[in-house]
C-alpha cells in the first residue's frame, strides 16, 4: 500500500520553496500525485488491465501507477465489446479488478466509454457503421439504454466519471463557426439509426442511474481552441447544454506530437469555463517525440511542461490522464516514444519537466484554482492557506491566531513557524 504523504516530505517541499532556484526535480522526493493531491488535481494513466498484473501491489508497473498517479482508466476493458461481448451477457471482471486496485490505493476511476462507434460488439454492428443486423431505431435505443443503465448501475459510486459518448464528431467540419453554431456528426450506426438524440438519451440515462457521476463527451482533434473540430465540439456541447442535457464537460483526448501548438489546450479550457461554465479535461494525452534522441526528448519535455502549466491554471480542468505508462505500453506505432517513462520504466526528461511544473505551480502563483483566493487576493490583506481557503481577514488577525504552516499573503507564500 502506498503511504500517505509524510510530514518530512511536506517539509522538504516547503523548504525548497524558499530556495526555488536550486530546485532539482531529480532530487525531489515528491511524486506527480503528491503535487496533484496538494493542489486538488488528478493526474492519471490508462491501464491495460487485461495484460498487467495490477492485482499484485508489488508488481513494478502496479507500483509505478499508484506511486505516480491518483487516477486510472481502463485502456480497453470497459469498452462496449469488453463489457457486453454477447447480448445480455455482461463481463465486469477486468473493470472490477481496476476498481479494486484504485480503491486499495485511493485513486479515482474514470469510465471509458459507454457509447462509441469503435470496439462495438459484433452482435451490434460489424464495424460500428453498418446496420448489418437491421436494427430499428427502437431496437437500438433499447440496446443502448440497457447497456448504459446496466453498466452505470454496476459501477455506481465506484466510477467517479464517464466518457458517456466517444468520438461522435466527424473529421470533416468544413464550414462550422462559432457564429453559425454548426457541427457535423460522424455517421456511426448510432447516428444513422437513432439520430442525434442518441447523445441526449445516453447522457440522460447515465445521469438517472448515478447522479453523482460526472459525465463527459470525449473526442480527438478538438484539442486546440479555434480549430474547426474544437469549434464543432463547442457548438455541439452548447446545443446539449441549452437543451438541458446533463453534461459536465468535454474530454480532450490530446493524442499529439511534441511540435504541436499545445497552448491551444489551455485556451480551450478557459473558453469552456467562460462560455458554458463546464469542465474541460485532458483524457488521453501522449506526445509523439520520434526517435529517442536527447534533442527530441527535451522538445517533448517542454511540450509536456506547457500542457501541465496550462492545466494547473484552469480551475475547470481537474483531470489530466496519460494514455499509457511507459514507451513499452503505448498504442502508438513506430519508434515514437510518446510517454513520460521509457521502455524500461525509467523517468524521461518529460517526467522531470512535469514534476518541475507541478513544483513551480505549487510554490508560485500560476496555480489559482480557488475563486475566493483569485478574486480577492489582489485587493485585500487576507491570509489564505495553501489550498486557497481564507484563514484570516488580515495579517494582524492571522498573527493573533497563532497559526503555523504555509500560507499566502498578497500573492506570496510564506512559512509561519
Ligand atoms: C486504443 C487502445 O489504446 C488500444 O489498445 C486499442 O487497440 C484501440 O483503442 N481513442 C480512444 C481510446 O478513445 O479508447 C483508444 O484506445 C485510443 C484513441
């Protein structure tokens, strides 16, 4: 079992605050999840549950996962073809294994995914597009309803959030704009046979069974603010919100490369916050680096750093998931080395840049997720604790209270002994 953060580690984090210039991520005793937890965030990873021995807490991959991350998602094992391989026959074994692992190590579980055109069982469709079993709209609605309600019921209270629908937008979004509100849907079997309202129904059924679960619409290629698919995604989600569909946010898959203009992700998150007041999270991040040369790895590290910095500044981005643990466990083909641990599970420059970005975010002011702190810190004399909660209205009152620990006053952190 993973130990909870010890006092000595916290002290070492605090001490390094006062001497920021000497910070070296290679000697940091904290892990990614430690920072994430101190900052109220989730950093997670997908787990190939069927082929990894996560039932054994001493397994090196299991250890790496629960040491570095505080959220998990099944890479394939909670998709429709895995959960309902034959009509009416539900197979929850691997999903349950992941839930048990997460519970032992105090991690959040994301559910992926209730409805998709890919990895659909053959009894529904040959390829997720053709209606080769000649289902009617009513047939398919009841199939989808049964799947969603059964799975949501089984995982109620155990899986904190779901990608309710995955990849429902078409790749071609020519002609969409924020002003015309248009979007093109992928012509999957769901859209063709049921119609666009399969989306509204899917979210509504999921919400009815587990009203506490957060519900997301997930997609790829909609990552950067201003891109045509990002615009289509926004238009669709706005339409759903306007119609009262219970949607909590969008998931940006972020299957990207080191050279991409990754600043667009944080911009996208801010836009969702401002316009719709909903979450915008990163669900499947990896960054193709190319061959494992030191130039490629540093470029990759910088891109990971930028993404994390953006993530930390956005209060509506609670979660950032990586799509794989190490370069040996990635769905990306070729010599792309897209993850933060190498093929031998050793930390890459990208790992250290994430750790450093977390550290810097924690000790400086790029991290302001709490409205109370952000809204008033500039104008008042109040003192806040490290998680942004106000502890005193003035320095004077604060000193009189005999507090000790780490606090924030006028945008500066200080240690009160
Ligand atoms: C991928 C898995 O990583 C592979 O093992 C599997 O063969 C195909 O699916 N978008 C998604 C994920 O939403 O579910 C996909 O996962 C990657 C792309």
